């Protein structure tokens, strides 16, 4: 099948794989020469002739695409070509030995040190071809090792949702995070306005639609590229009202940075923001990419927001300004979700212990005090008894409230609510000075 083609592989040296007798089974994916610049696959396999005479074989996928889209013969097939001499490193006439479709194969004679087989396992249109090359009667490829399953992640503790990446919230007009210990704007704030080379996504990314400046070029002039809010203590717990947090802004400062200024703000309600400045105005610490930060305490509010406002030169001469509109100014917001602070009540005081013995003074002999282990019991023996305590008439047993659960007033012998008899007996109970009526008389 001599075709007189002049052939060389020097143009594809870094995408050529060399294969020799004794190398064992080879299994590879080949791409066409049109994908040489972009593919990670090889485009040629060179099979070295055991006689070392340079008459080597070359296996390639003749993909019909790009610069090779006009090929007439063996389009989208695997070709086996033998060069005349020089191992393909010099121009020489070549011979097309085989053009193979999927599941096709070609076997040489013993002049290659044994039967050499080129087998096409499959072809994916004009993208790639999978081939096997081996000496002998079969190709047994060592199976890849069974991947070790990833370790089972530790269960997330209650109240620990982990770090969060913000996504743009159209209703608020700014990126927003769910519950977490950090909130990172990622690339949602990168750039500024419509500046050259740095068009900010969803500009201006502010709750009340501040206007970003559009002058200058990306990473040549001012921009806020990222905002991160994190627990100042490094705690893994979700943001909670009362936590101390750090707001950090990654910014690009012009020149030496001495003409650029940054203000930080927070708002406790992102849906109706009232901005409070965090600390003092800061100057860029240098030129180029810099990080500036401030710390504050999270107020009450479930959906809160932070703001960074970057100003150039004369735009910063005014006082605190949460929204400026200079040609090089950039204002960006980040919305965070905050859990309510669950107040911890004071410890419950143990009940006041009753005295070992109660002193009971009563003018009526039918009222007696009996004390049993751990449970003093006031027993009423009278079927009819009038009690007058500080001019309050007690007509029913249910009207008494006892200040200690270990003191009980029980009618005995099936006796029921006390009835009014007279008006002259008085009952004096010490130390039960907190005895109260359950309802007004």
C-alpha cells in the first residue's frame, strides 16, 4: 500500500508516545492533529522497529476536523503507517499499512520480533479513538486500582453550618449567605461598575442602589473585589446576635494607595438598612491588591448586612458616607444571616428549707401540729372552725396558698371545706408569714 507520501513527526514530538518490543500491553486514547494544541491526548504512537533500521510504524487517528477536515482517505479512522527510514525524524516516503474502523485490528508478521497487533477499541466521531497495541496473542491491561472511598465526613454539630459562599439575591440586590461561621462573597463583587476589563457582576451590588464609578481599568484603578465576614474568635459556630465578627475587604488600590480610603458599615435589617459606621476611615496600606478589615459586634436582627465603601481622593473629604458616586468609587454590600441570641436565665435558687420545727400558736385546741420525717403536715381535726387571719376571712380550704411544697393542709376523717362559725378566734402561724389567699374574699 505504498503511497509515496513524504512523512515526518518532528512537528508533533511532544504529543508522540514511543512503544518498543517488550513494553507489554499499551492502551491509549488518540486525538487528531487538528487538536494538537488543545488536547491532553497523544496524536501519534511510534512503534520502534526491533531491527533498529528506522523503518518504524506510526499509529494515528485521522480525524476529519480543522486543518484536516478535507481529508479524503481514511477519514475518522485509525491509520498504521510505516516510514522508510529515520524513525520519522527525517522526511521519507511512507507506506499506509492499515486504516481501521472501530473494533478493527492489524497484525504484523514476525519481522517485529513477534506478532504485533494494533486494535481499535472504539472511535468517538471526529474527537478521539481508543487503541490497544501489544505483542503476542492478547492484551491484558492491569486494571486500575479500586479508588479508596472518601472518608465519611464528620456530622455537623448543631449550630455549626460551616463556612458559606454568597450568591446573588435579586430581591435584595446584593450577594447573601445562609447560616454559617463565615460568609465569603467569592467572585460576586469582583471589579467595579463597567470599568474596562473589570465589569462587576450584578452591579452595583448594594441594597439601596448606590452608583459605582466606571472610570479606569481593572486592577489598574480602584475596585472592591471581595468581602468576607468571619467569627473574630475563629469559632465554628453560626453567626449569632452578640458575636464579635471581623469584616475584611480585598481591594485594589491605585498607585501607592495613599489617595484611596475605605469606610465600613453595618445594618441590622437588610430589608430596610440604616447604616452605622464601623470604626474610623482607613487608608489603603499600599498599592495593588490589599486587605483592610474592621471588627464589630452583631446587633439584633436575623438578616443583616455589611458594606465597604472605597473612595478616591477628593471624594473622601466629606464625613462618613455610606454611598458615594465618584468616578473611581466602589460600594459593595454583603448580606448575612444571624441566629437569635438565646438568653440564659439566672440559676434557679433551691427552695428555702423549712425550719426543723414549726411554731404554732392557736387559741383553739382542735388545731394541732404534727411533724413527720421530711414532711411537716398541718392537720385539721375540727369539723367546724372559723379562722380569721389579719381580718381576712378564710371560708374554704382552697383559698389557702402554702409557700413551700413540703407543707400540706389536709382535712382528716373525711372533713371538707371549713365553715364559718364565729368571729373571735384568731389563728397565729409562725414562721408562715407569707401565707396568702388564692382569691379575694
